[in-house]
């Protein structure tokens, strides 16, 4: 089960535009996490080209999501 998390802040830099039909891939890295907050860096690629970056801060609440069956 996962705790409910809400976004506190995000900053996005758009380096290049993706075009319709482009396949993009995002890579997220957790920079740091403590009891309530998490800090993340997300990079978005088209092929080998970095097209966007994002930094995000999240806040975890005491509430939990309803447990779901996760399928691979």
C-alpha cells in the first residue's frame, strides 16, 4: 500500500519540442526522501536527445491509497 502524496512544487525546462508520433522516455531519480518530503529529478528523452528536465518536491500525507492489485 502507498501513502497519498501531493506535489509541493515543480520546475520544468523545455529544451526541445516533441513531435506527434515521437516516442519519449522519462527517467526519474529520487534525490532524497525523508518522512514527509521527497525530492526528484526527471529527465525526458527522445531517442538519445534530452528534450526536457523537471525537478519536483512531494509531500506524503498520513492517508493511504486503497490497495490495488498491480499487474505487470
